[in-house]
């Protein structure tokens, strides 16, 4: 920024900032050769002429560990016509997507999701990353591939045993297409209350799968309407002599013969046209006493013997249920990650359009200004670019964590206490980032559409397709409102596995206060971040540009919301169930606020870790300003809360808004460099609205509008 940039200080006053181009006022916090630079000064304004040489370094930190896998997918997306085509009818869209899935199978990409013992390569991280990047081009392809190898294949591999290995190999090679039959007409997020039943018959050694009520019909099932031959059906398991269900378990149920005809007792419906995702054949499944062999039970976590005796290596039914669901976490991760990819595609288009399109001049005889030269336009796009950076970095960390845990935890039926802690934390972060990525995509794609004016509404410019196809991502693989509460429950108790299975009264009586210090131990950042936090002292002057103080402010919000939530819930401990449930319900908005505060912090931590990996001074300055933009956007959004809590004065939040304005001004000349680092293949973003002014006459001559009829 300029030397006159307001500098918000610890006592609420505003003093002039100082340029820091030479980092003279920066103090690094260092761990193992990596450092995060601290500064009390406002950052220097970046050059008016962007340096594209920083793009590879920014792309490298955004690509993360599986950069090679991303580059391979980008190369594939750069060939041929891979962008979703909304002009096709339903059948043509479905066939096109199925053909693309077959091409993916031939490429070998899905093998990474499966273990070497089962015919895969075991490179979980590479496969999750590859599926993420499909979101740049065609979310129908991403969803159908995710259903086949992530949900259907993931269920069989992660819930099954050796007797299911031949089926796993057929799934990998696409010899058996399947679907994931969990959601029902009456129950989606509340999986434990599913109504489909599987009752064991010891005389025939078969399970009888049945849909006993209209609300038990499986609903919104991808691949079901057209292509699936089998289904992983989640249902209440019953055995002879037991009145109560053993809980939800999963069985493999054939639904069609080799010619595609529904099997006896299986009723299949077609949802037809939806708001988007025409390439995915969503449908319904209902079962009328369909018999399947005993061996079709996916029996890693529970089994039924020939005589009907039920057994499980996990005695606690709640732990058994959530261990089963935890094994299926990949789908949630890829949905969030792919939504993030679609948002980056939209930002790529909108930022380039803002750099090209001219509108309004400052006066007679003066040239029209580019859209990016208008501050309001900068404020519309650049904070969303900053959030896209943070979400990508946080998602990279999440995928790396999944990869590490799946290779470390080889037997989920006998996890150590430490492994259980790690798994709980992973699931909470996966839920939080699924909600964050998909909410960001819904907001950002809409803003990009509007920022491109009428041109953004034209199908040929791709933004409306991204909007239509990504919209449902906030709902499936876990409704966002439920996902963010799941993350908040981890914050409440540090014991999300148990809390997730308790009713509201039990949740309160579980002892919410008992895990505060334990939670801190489990969610503490890596040493690099912790050292930065520890470097803040009460005596020093603090600046909103100081990353240590930024972490402190976001942590304070998260911790304060958590403590006040506990206080709101404590009275319910002595109430009857119904009254206690009302107390918990009235605090639900508070619970959700805790979850979002948690998301805000982990994204900032991901930024800081990425900064420590940069080598060039220019790249670091750029990423620091992107991080500051993200942070100050949050402070501006929650200014009222910080003032209510006496953590920031009105003077300081006002200065934060002024600083945010200066930051988007500084980053504007670099906006194209920032989206270049997303590395979205140009074949996807080469849309008509980006036609250069010099080429407009040629384009109009060669691409005339369809003549009006009449």
C-alpha cells in the first residue's frame, strides 16, 4: 500500500503505514527452515505491472503434493471437447457421460482409489485430486465417476472382505456398474433412521431386502435410472430372534440383468430432468422382498452366520455405525473439492472478462475503463479469488491427511485410541470443508455470472452450466447445514463419533465442558503455526496485517462462540428430555456459527503454511496480500461481533474496510496472474465473451446469431 495507508493498531488508533517491499519491518517465525513473516506494517502496494514469472510458484503451492496427477488431468482436459454440453437432450447427455467414464477407466486413473491387493495402485491422494479437477470441466462426469468408483466401489472395498474382491476388480474395470443406495424419500441426512430392511432367512441362507413403506424408497440415486446393474443398499439389518434392528448395514443387491432389464421385485424409477447434471441418471429404487445370498452382506464391521447369529468386532453400535460411515469419507471430500474447481473455472472467466471488458469513461475524450478498474468490481471478485486460494490450500491438506490415514490405519475394526482421534478430526474437517467449498461455489459462480452481465447468462459462456450443475452440491453428500453442525460437534466435545449418535438431551449430558483442553490438543495447528501463535504477547502493538494476530483473532472468535454455546446448553442438563431438546434446538444457529468460525481459522492456517513454502520475494508478497484480503474480508463481515465482544473497536473495523479497499486496488493488476495460477485449461475458458475487442468484428462475421423466426 502507499505510505499513507491506515494502520489499525492495538489501541484502536490509526497511524500511517510503511511500505515493506524490502521486508525491512518483517520478523520471521521459523521452524525447520520454513518461516512465516510477521509485520506490524501495511504491505507495500504491488507493482502496477504484474510479473507473470510468479505464476509457476503460486501454481506449485496451489497444486500441492499431487501436482503430477493434476497436470495429467489438465492434459486430458485440454484434448477434445470435454466441457459439459447443456444443449444435448437427456439421453444424449447420459450416453456422453457414460462414454467419458469408460475413457477414464481405460486411462487407469480410478485405480488409485483401490488397494494394490484388490487390483488398484493405492494412490488415494492422486485419485481424489484427479476427480477434483474433473470439476473444472464437467460436473456430471465428476459425479458419475465418483458414484462408480468412490461411492459404489468405495462401499464394496471399504465395507466388504476378501469374499468381495472379485466384485471390486469388476468395479475398477467398469465391468459392473453400480449405484449407492443410501438416501430414501423419507430420510437423507438421518441415515440411522433409514427404513429399508434386510431380514435374514436361515432356511435359505438369504437376506430378504424390502421397502416396507412409501418413504423407504431409495431416492436421488446416481446411476440407478439407466446404467447400474447392482446397488450397495443401506438398510436396517434383522436376524431371527431379535426384535430390534442391529442398525444400518450395507448389502450388494443386483437390480438389473445383463440386458438392463430390472430384476424381479426391483422397481426402478427415473428422476428425468433435474436443475442440472443431465449426464447423471438419477433414479429411485424400491424392493419387494428381494432375496440375495448371505454373502452379499458387506461384512467388514459385522457378519451373520449361516444359522443367523449376528456378530461384530465393534461392540458399541454407535461406534460401529460411525466407523462404517467414516470408511466412506472420500465421496464427501471429492464433492467439496470438485465444487471448488468449478468455482475456480468461473473466477478464471470472470476475472479475464473484467480485465478485457470496458465500460464508462472518467470524462469526455477519455478512454473507457476496464471493469477491473472499478473498485466495486474488484471487491466483487478479488475477495472470492482469495477465498478460492485458501479453500484449495485447505483441501490439499485434507486430501493429504486422508491419504496418510488410509495407509496408516489398515484395520478399522481395531483402531487405537490415537487413530480414533485422528479419524474423528478428519471427518469433522471433511464435513466443514465440504460445506465451505460448496457454499463458496454457489456464491462465487453466481457472482461471476452477474459480473459478466448479460454475456454471463448466455449458455455459450459456460457460467450458467457451472451454476446449474454445482447447485445441488450444497445438498448431496451431506446437507451443508448438517455438515457444519457435524464439524461444530467436534468442537463441542472433541468426541464427534459419540456425540453424532446421541439425541439432544444425551448430547448435553455427555459433559460438554470435559473436553475443552483435549480439543485444543487435537486441533492444534502444526508446529509452524503454533510457534507463530505463541509469539504474540500482550505487551506488543498488534496490527491487522500481522499473521500471528490474525490467527489470534480468528481463534478468539472460534473459542468465544464455543464457550458461550456451552453456557447456553448447560441448563439443559437438569431438564426433562423434551424441554432439553428445545434448549438445544434454540442454540442451533449458535452451533452453526461455531462450525463456520472453525472453517475460517483452518483456511487461514493453510494460507500461512503455503506462504512458508514460497522462495521468491515477489510471490510471497503476492500471496501475503491474498491472505490479507481473505482475512480482512472476514473481519469486515463479522465486524459487529468483534465490536460486541470488545475485541476490536469501531475505529479498527473501519480501518479494516479501508485496508481491504487498498488491497484489492493493489492486487487488481495481478488479477490475471492470480487466476493463471489456478491452471484451468484454456480449452475450458475459451468462451465467446472473452473475444478481444480487435477480434469482435471477425467473430461477429464468423459466428452470427441465429436469425429470429417470424
